[in-house]
């Protein structure tokens, strides 16, 4: 069959997740198009793929499979709705459910046990979707893992946009980073969450010198590969980096584990970076366990597994699944956002019989 695929994003950070999927779909010879629920990511097309400009054309495209790199997806677009995720669980909110079921998806393609286990529990409760552990497409370009061979230690700085956690919004931390960059001990690369304010981005750009470079990008994999360690706060990029089996120093992480070196004093930043660069045995053992729990796949073929799992489920009789909930408020919000007030709603997972 000639399956039609749609990659659905709202933010530019969805691009490095969707691009490995597109590459694999192209390799298989199937048509694939993109749709952006918000305006900002549209500037990245057509160089990154074929963009459907309006929601009417997205509906008329009638995709067989929709890969959503979003929390919700229009229920009035046809096809199997597949949640691909826009990040790892980052534990930003203590005491809240990190794995909210919003009632839009037929399939959750999980990254590893850390996401599979809780979503399997939710599947048993709701009984209107399936969960298959595939690995995360964004990680495909990370493999095979390669050692870094830097003359000078390379430190990747990353920061979340969440105000209470963002190190980029802590003046004393930024001042210490600036001081360290001028010592010449390290080579710094810095990247910020795209939701951070323009003045914060401008501040980091102003820090640039021969030992500090700011990258205005959402494509973090090339930076991960160059860096020896990461210095961060509370962001899912930490988990992505740890999958490489490289150390991370965090500043007041919300829920630190033994797989990171967490500090809460500015004066400890330099010594903690130096300690991380020694790759302490106990720390590296904890990183290995955490990486296996988060993303055990090391073959760079997660996109392939996501696509195959979706096609297989599309051809599976899913009459055993319950209808998805009405979700009237959420469905109205999507229609309002897209200015498309359709009465159609696909609440039952589609079943497509294979042609002989």
C-alpha cells in the first residue's frame, strides 16, 4: 500500500524529532507532509519538507497515519493518531502526573521503560489506545556513539524556559559562566530553549568570545556529540545527553538523581565541572543504568520501529479498544486555535484491511 503520512508539530523543537521520521518514510517510498498548528515553525519550510499551508488542505490530504509531536492533535483529521513525544519526562512538576492522557491518540510510541511503564498503566485504565516501546526518533542521529576527542574540555550549556528552574535567568550563574569562559580552561557551547525571551538570548549572544559560542538552534544532536559534559538545570535535554553515557552537572535540578552531579551554589560550578570531566566510576555506572531505563535502543533505528508499529496497528482489528472520550473542551480549543469548526470527530481507532 501507498500510505500517506502527516507529521504534526506546533513548535520548532518538533523538527529534529520529525526529520528522522521523514527520512525513513522517504526511504520507504511513501508520501509524507507536515502541518504546523502554530505560525512560528512555518519559516523552516520548504527546506525541511513539504508543508501543508492550511487546515482545510490537511483534512483533504486524508493521511493514513499522523505522527504528533504535540500534546494534542486535531480529532477531525483522518488516520491513526500516533504520539511521538516532544521530549523525555523531565520531572519539572513535583506531585503531578507527567503522563496525562488527553484522549486524542490511538498509539503511544514510547522511548524506553521510563515512559513505557507508566503509559502501560494508563492503557489498562483507559483501554482506548495501545502502547509500543520503539525508542525515540530524535535519538536516531545520535548513534552510533562515538568518543569525543577534544584538545580542550567542551562544555555544553543548556537551559529550560521554566522560570523557577532556568539557569539562564539566574544572573549570578550567567556571570560565573562568563568568568569561566575567560579563563581559557574550557570551550563552552550554549543553547537555550526556544521559548526563552529575546533579551535572554541577546544576553547569551553577548557572552561570545574565543571560548564561548552561542547556537541558535533546536538541532542539539551535533552539539551533544561535540561536548564532553553538559551543564544544565531541569530540562529533558539532560536525558537526551545522558543517553550518550556522558556526565551532566545540574544547577538546582528539580528532582536530581544519582546519575547527575547536582549543585546549588554558584561557587561549586567550576569544581563540579572538573569532577564530571574525570568521569567518576560510580557516576558512570548510574548514568548507564539511567540511560538503559530511559532509552535502551542504541541502533539508530527508532524511526523505523515507530513507522512499522504504526502500520502494523493500522492493519490490526482494534474493535477491542473503546472509543476515545468526547473531550468537548479540548476539541473546541483545537478548533478555535485552527479556526476550523468541524463537527467531524474520529473517536475510534481506524482499521485498514490489507489489500491482497
